[in-house]
C-alpha cells in the first residue's frame, strides 16, 4: 500500500505553476507572495514552474533545494519511479556509461 504523495508550493513572489497529478490533465495556479497550495497524488506529479526563484516546493515533507533563479522556467517530475518492472521509454544513447565519467 503506497502512501499518497503530497506536494506543497509556498510562494515568496508571484509564481505560476502547472501541476499534473498521476498523468492527468494539468491544472494551472497563480500564487502570490505568502500563498501556499497543496496537491495530493497517488503516484506522481509533473510540475512546470514559471518563476523558479519565487517558490519553494515541499515534496512528501522534504523541501526541495533551490529550483532556479527568478524568472527561470523549470520542469520537474516527482514520484512514480518505484513501479516494479517499469522500463524507461527511451534507452540512453550513451550505452551503460558505468564508470566512464571521471
């Protein structure tokens, strides 16, 4: 039984967010300074942030480190990785890449 996922956005300046829950149709919100919004999902979130410097995101109680600078657009996917047997859609073109990066 998986615990539900929670995502909380706390705006430090005006920020636009587009949040998709469990692969569904994304919803858009505009948060002003001091406003917070919390979403719940069974499996995963896809998040598009229109002003990465103007918001802090907390995912399942852990604050995500700085997303970016003011005005930067950032796209995130949170959760959904612990599906057993899920294969990546695209194999990476670099091969296995084990130990090649120094």
